């Protein structure tokens, strides 16, 4: 997954969190970057994922 926001002042990370929150239909406050704040590979966590999170993740990865 990629975002168009520049990797300046955390804008790309913030954009990524918003995109993931939207894809999983959860508030942005429930999505956090666990690792990869600076490098491209990221690990994100959703603190209260929806019941169909696995299917939504599959859809994101297939896109």
C-alpha cells in the first residue's frame, strides 16, 4: 500500500493511518504504527478491529 502524502513531518504516516482506518471502518485513534515510523516497511495495529478484519485485509492486499 502506498500513499501520496510526502514523507515529511509524519504526513505520510498520518495519511496511512487515515487510509487504514477508513478501510477497516474504525476511528483513526484505534490505528497505530507499531514499527516503521521512518522506514517504508510498517507494522500497524488496530486496537479494536472489526469482526471481518481478516477479509478486509485480504481485500487490501489483493487491490
